[in-house]
C-alpha cells in the first residue's frame, strides 16, 4: 500500500515494465526482479464496460493498485498480466469474454464483471474451469446461492443493508414499507431479505413496485401514480443510479416528494451522489440513503488525490469524477489477488490441464477448455488473506468481504449530510462508539436531526389516507335488537346508519389530526337481513372485502388472529342480570340488622362489665348501690343499661366511677347514633336484593338462562356447565323483559348473561325490577376491527383514549343510554349494611382499659386501707377467714366517707334541738325520727360527744324499716322496750 506522497523513480520504472509485460507477454519470462529472481507472469482477465464512467473508474483503480503494489514490493517474483475485455453492459458479451479468457488466454483469475446478471453466468464458467471469479460490484445476494468456492465478492452484500433499513423503520414507528426495485437479478435479490427484516420489526410490505430496466417515463409515472393512491408513504428504492435518478425526478414532478413522504435509497444510488448534478439533487431533497462506511485515513486521502489527477488526465471529458466505494473495492481486490499470487507463485505451475477434448475446434466450445492447476491453491490463499485496505479491513469469509458498519445520509441542499451509523452490535448511533457497547439502540433520537421531503423537520407518520384514492369501506352490522348501538335502515346511505357505536366512531375520526374519507357498507343480505354472525362479519375484513368493521364488536382471541383491534371504547366483562325483590316487607326482626351479632354481644358484655365496675366503686360509699343482693344487682344493671337513653337517676359520688361513666357515656353515644342512622337507612331506603346471587344456584336448580342471538356467550355458558335445553335466545330488550316476566317454569328465564354495554342499556329501561350481579367471565369490551398491520389502528386507538377521557363520551352515553331517575345504583354489590365490631373496637378498647384501670386503682386503695386486717396473722391465723373478713368489710359502709359524715352531722343537729344540755329525760316527743334510706350499723358501747363536750353513750341502734329512732340513755330504751 502507498505510504508516501511522491512516487519514486523505481515506481515509474515498474509501471513501464508492467506496461511492456501486459502488451508483450512473451517478454515476461525474460525479465528479472530487483533481487535477481526470474519474474513469473500470471495472466488475469478483466471484464468491464469500458464505455461507462463506472467501467473506466474501475479499470483506473485496478491499474493503480498494480502500480502501487509492485512499487512497494519490487522484489516479488510474480507479476499480474491484465487482459481486459469490454462487456458493453451485455450479459452475452460478458459471458463470451469470460469464455475467451478462460479457453484461449488461459487466465488464472477474472476480475469482474460489473453487474450481477453478467456475473451469474461467469461464475458458472469459473467453477467449471476452477478459475477464481473476483467481483467488486456485483452485490446481489442471489449470487451467494450458487455456492461456488471459486467466487469471491470484494464488496458488501446487498443483504447487509436490510437490517439497517429495518432499524430505521422501527425507530420511526412505520408499519408499512413499499420497496421499489429494478426488474432484474440486481433488484430481485434483496427483496426476500428485506421483507424478512421488516417483518422482524412488525412492518409489513403491502405492495412491491417493480420497474423494468428499460422503463419509459410514462411507465414510471403510471407506477408512481398508483403508489399515490395507497396509504403507505414509506418507499425503499433499490436500483442503479441511472434509473433511480429518473424515478426521483418523476416523483418530484407529480408531488411525491412533499411533506409526509419517506424515501430510503440503498447504496446502489447513494454511493454515486457525488456525481449527481444539481438538478438530480434538487429532486432528491429529504431522501435518506445507506452506504457502506469507509474509514477516513491518510492513505485513502492520498490515493484519492492521485487517482483524481490520473483519471482526469486519461478522461478529460469527465468533469469532477467521484471516487466511489466500488473503486476502493476494486483496488483492494487487485491488491489482495497480487499478494495471493505471490504466496503461491514459487511452488505453483501456472498452467491449464485439458480434461475434455472435442473434435470441434470452435473457440467457444464449452467442452474444449481445460482446468486451471493453480485455481484451488489460489482460492486457499485468497480465503486466508487479511490486510488493511483502502476500504477498511480486507477479510473474506466464505468468499464474502466482511462489512458491519452502514452509514446513514440525508440529502440536503447541494449534497449529502451524514446523520448517523448502524452497526450490527449497537444498532443506530449518531457517532461511532458513542453508545454503550452492551446495548442495541433502535431509537430515532440516536440519529442527528433529519430534513424530510417538503423541508419538514417532523418525522412523517409513514402513511396517510390518499385524497385522490378510494374511500375506506367501513362495514356495519345489521341488528334486529339493541339498535341503540347500531341501527341500519333501508334504503341504505351513510346517513341511515346511527347508534352509540357509530357516534363514537365519528367522534374518534374527528379527533384524528387528518381527515378520513369513508363509506358505510352494511353486512346484510339482499333482503336487508343479517348476513351472518359477528365472527363472519369480522372475517370480511380479513378477506379484504371491508377496510374496517365498526359496531358493537367484542374483542375476542379467535378474532384477533385475523384482524387488529383498536383499544376498547366500552367497559369490559360479562354480567348476569336477575330480577330483584324488596326485603322490607314481613321482617319483624329488622331492628336487629343495624348491628352485627358480634357487635351486639360485645355491647351487652360491656354493659354488664361497666355496671359491675360502677357497683364496686360505689357500693361502700353510696346508699343508691346498697341493699339486699337482688336489689344491688338490679340497680347495677339498671344503671348501666339506662345510659343508652341517658335516663339513669342514680348519682355517683366516687371520682373513679365518674371517670368510668364519662368514658362509657361517650361510647354509648357513638353506638346509639350509629344504630339510629343505620336503622333509619334500612327501614327507609329501598332494600332490593337479587333473587339469584350465584351461578351455581342456576346450575343446581337447572334454571333456564338467556343470552343474545349470535353472541359468543353461548360458548362460555357451555364451558360453565349449562346444557342446551337451558338456553333461551332473545333479540331485543323487550324480549328479555318478557322472558323474565314468564319465569323459568313458563318458557322464560331465571337469569340472563350478556356484556356490560347491553346490560347497561337494559338496566336503563328496567332498573326498578332487575339488577346486575358480579361478572362471571372476563371480556375486553367493544372495539373497531382493521386489517392486520393497518397503520390506522395506532392513530384510532389514541383518538379513542382522547374521546373516552373527555366530555364527548359522556354526552354520547347520556344520549343513547338515558337512565331512569328512580334507578338504584348499578354498582350495588348487595353487601351487608350492618355495622360490625371492626368499626368500634377502638371505642370498646378505650372503655375497657378505663374501667379496668379504675377497678385496679380502687382495689389497691381498699387493700391498703385494710392491710392490718389482711396481714394480722396473730388475731386470725386462717388466710381464708382473713379473706372473708376483707369481703365483709367491703360489704360494710365506709363511715369515713364524706357522704356519711354529712348524714351524721344532720343527726346530731336534731339531738341538740330535743335535749338542750339537761339531764332530764325528754318527753315522748323529744326523740328524733330520722328518715333515711340508708342502713346504719354501730357497735354496742360506741359513744360520741354531745355539744357540751360530754360523752353520750349509745348502747344500740334500733332499725325499723327505713326509720331510725335514737334514744339518748338506757332508761329511755328500757321504757321503750317495755
């Protein structure tokens, strides 16, 4: 490879020597190499169209490769001797040239031909003669299928571009792509690979546009007009530049280079943009192109300068010639071939062996040429050859040059602009090595900003409804019932189709950012009757008879195999509808329903517990909580339960009891208020309960059930265990109402199964007598059906979301599903309205803790006061008796309590008035009668001071019922006793 800017004198000598060798082959054996060795001339054929710029460029690069190679390696003992033939772009001429080179010239290898069509037959000849065929421009993947070990392609396979194209399509979300290719082996070879790659990214190929190589402008125009009538706006162009430029010019002329169109060209055209004039470039503005990436190196820049000078000198009529990738591949192919020949030159005999001898001396007899003796060795040497060429790394795997980087360009202004790359490892990236090596990118943000056709900076959506095309055929079902969803009347027109689903469809189309022209097509027979089931209706879209199906179409798995559904526009689910009954009549125990049984039991236990706590706290100090046992028990219960209505008249005097009562009254207040509210609701609000709440009841009792005619629900019911004789079919809401009225025993039904929208419509009319129960099966709701891969599906789905989330949907529902104002809530789950313990356990916890705490405090205080009695083992050694004594003490009055001290002061006041400081016995009227409801116990011999400070002894106390009579001395008591 050239590493210096100037060619040394030895290069000039070598070039002159090579020229002589090429023109005088007999002299080759007489020449010597620079090291004194004998030079071996190796004949190599070159088949190019020398009348085209491409052929001239290729030959120029081949000659420069030989010149550079032998100038760098003057000591090599082999020299390639070129034998050039002009194919004149003709397949037969190329085949004849190859036959002549193999049979008569006996070349060891052939460079070329240019096109895939020419190369196909030449490969067959090379395989037969074991002569390597090395092409640098025939890129069709179909050549690989020949599986010839003597075929080498020092060029990128066209199939290497398809994954890059698919990555771009995926990055921008395009769903359909139309390839436009030339009708020959070059164009057809890439199509199977392109189609597979697009399918891998969920993109379809709805149409293939095939252009003949000799197509006229009229033919091209007619084909492009045909493409304009289709929805797809993404086109991949694969052909050679001459035909490709004509197509772009015609596309611009008829308006196909405007906003909304996407054009992607393969390297067949993209590689030659450097030679395109301004008129061609003006017609290609916004086009994306793919070409094999060639690293920029100093060697490449040096070669380009030298080549341009040489080519311009040899071809002065060609202005500003471009050096395309094909020229670099030609250079590297010759360079590699020269190295391979040198490797096998010393040990090989460059000769042919005749294996088929024919009596006919015709120079084109296919059976008369021999087989190259060095062909297999040359194949092995080429297969192992690796070096860094002008086009990049030179490495042939199975005869194919390995390329992994695709450059993506955008035609803009007066030339091309690089917008990114695609690699097999990392996908799309703006700059090589700019993304994580472990991640594959398929985002359009990985590319630089693109100027699209029409000078638009917004990525086209890839499709549009053609304004000059046919209208979309929108199928609508013909229904005999539930016409609120779809109603078709005859004579038929677009205006004769109405209903909820139709209004939703119209609202969705209005929400689209573009207009859609359509016409309705009824799915009906000639007499206006239904033409089949909904499955048949959906299949019409798959069959191509309809462009879409609109109506109350449920999304089902079996239907999704044939069509693409939009997002649903209704609620999902299959519900059971049953009659309802009023539970208010004849229920004598309705007053128990506000509270659950556990709350009733808990409340009762707490009433008893709180009553017990208050009695304990008040028994020793409050006369209201004393008396006979039965009286005390009744008083305790009475006091506790009377707090429900706050009617307790007994007063509490202990602070601990007051604390407990305050907490308990708060709990009772919450309970009573909640009970009152719940009971009021139960007795005043209409209590409607379903007659059947479980499907198993229907199965167990063999009840009849109904479903709508033609509905998929029949299959669901059979899976649930229903039998055919249990099925009753209805068409209209009125039919369903009548079946319910008849009942299951009279050719009617006990329950009906249908989808949510139908049930809501029925309930809107008859909600006072029926109700919906929980769904028994899942469904995905109503949606619109489109053909598989239709680009409309995504836009329609987005528009459905916009409509359903806005006010428009509510207005449509109110228009078609007018709900009775007396209807109950359709979402009623018929759960219990009773209040449970879980709602009040916190209140009971507070009351329980407060009562228990007060009880513990009182017990501690009482035991502390009676500690002498409890701990005095000398007076009473028996523990049991001490405990009994404690309980007896608890049963006595606590005379130290302030409540009893007040009563005692009152008694003394009465005595002072009757015996004013005298020893004389009182008159019979001098004793005091003190009414008190308390029982007073005093021990004998107790005394108390009189007002004068003297002790007055009271020997005993006489209790008469509730009247206490007190005598001041013994004589009086004796007189009384007598």
